[in-house]
C-alpha cells in the first residue's frame, strides 16, 4: 500500500519509546547499508537533507525517517555504509504494532473469505526488507484493513469491526418486512494504549499532509475538500506482467476535528507517470458522500 501506513509506523515508535511527543526530530537523509541506498522521494542523493519531527515526517512522507525508526526499534546503531545486522525479530515488532491498527490481520467484517493480506519473508537474509516494511513497501494489505487503520486513528484508538449488516428482520404474513429480530452492535476488537499527546502527534501529521506549510507536503491537492480532511497518501513501486507500475493509495477522515467518515482507496498497477489519481478520486468520493449520503449541514 505504500506510505499510507506511516501513521501506524509513527504510532508504534511512540509506543515503543524510541521517540516521544517532545523529542522526535531526526534528519531526513539517504540510508546506505551494505552498498544499498534507500531514500525519501524528495532526497534521493542527500541534497535536500532536512530535519523533521514525527508530525513533519508524515507531512512530507519521509521514508528515511521511518527507516531510522525501525533501526531504533531494533536497537541497531546505524553507520552509513555499514552492514545491516538487525535482529530479524524487528519484523515481528513492526507487524505487531501494525496489527493493532488492523493492518495484516482480520478486520472482523461480517462477510466470508476475508484476506489478511500478504507477508513478505522475514528471515535474516531478508533483513533489508525490514526497512521497506517501515515505509509500507513490503507487506500487502487490503483496502478494508487500511480503512480500519485510519478509523482507529480517527476515533481515538478503538479498532472496531466493520459490518455490512445493520439488522436482521423477520417477514410478515403478507411478505413485507417484519419486526427487527436482531441489531448488529459495534464490536471493539482492541484499544490502542497511546497517550493523548502521542495521538496528537499522529493526527497533527495527517492534518499537515493536506494543510501544512512544508514545500514537500504530499496531499496539498486535497485542501479544497470541505469539510476539511486529514489524510495520508501512498505510492508503492510494483510490477505487473513484468512491467514496472505504481500502486496509489490514500487513507483519510473527515472532518478533521470531529471525524465522521473514513475514505480509503487503492489504485493498483498504474503507469509509472501516474501522480495524483488517488487524490482526484478521493475528492470525487467526498463530494458524492456529502451530497448523497450525509449533508454537511449535520456536521458539528
């Protein structure tokens, strides 16, 4: 799904204690280990090194920041150009935090055949992929999982099972709908143990993706949506039938200050020159939602 999952990565690092709401600034720089260089989209060669805190890293979608968090969580001291000797247990640690938000596990939706996504290999020979995992370019998730993850952030940390069925009704003698036999109630699957200060770091970053002031913010095209939204965009490098492609994703909630709706989407196997298709689609979805489903006049 790409960078859309970085909110979960930052949340995990906050819970792990490797950063705090008041001490989270790192330098975005290319990460070079064992002859392999990985970087953020705006800083491939180190000419745009900038200092960012956790919220700012979400705003500009810093891959470097997420990789540095992963190394800190693995208790690994990074040396430029050195070997990446992290313990493979870092895969389980990162996935454990992601799972709390619904990424990589069953969401509990009330339809059969749900996929939990795909996990990449996690042995010592694949340790370099742990860095890819940190910025969303390794394991694969479903769009429903992405929606649940963003909903969990929006509602204060409660992972709630999505459901299609609202109620079950009987049938009257004339064949029409009868009385309600059962009503499906919200089911909380888990609650994420984060402080308000930690949650605010993540929510501020998602708000700034759209409304921030940094030149490198990735969701500025969404700032015309009303009521205003908070979001995270994603771009994953993928391959289809032997050709290089991209998967564009987006997860968001609105309104930013009193969330009532989540929009999550994924657009797989687009041409490598695809850029803002995900944001253009999100704008159309929100416009349709506020027009056809819920009036903005009811938003408090």
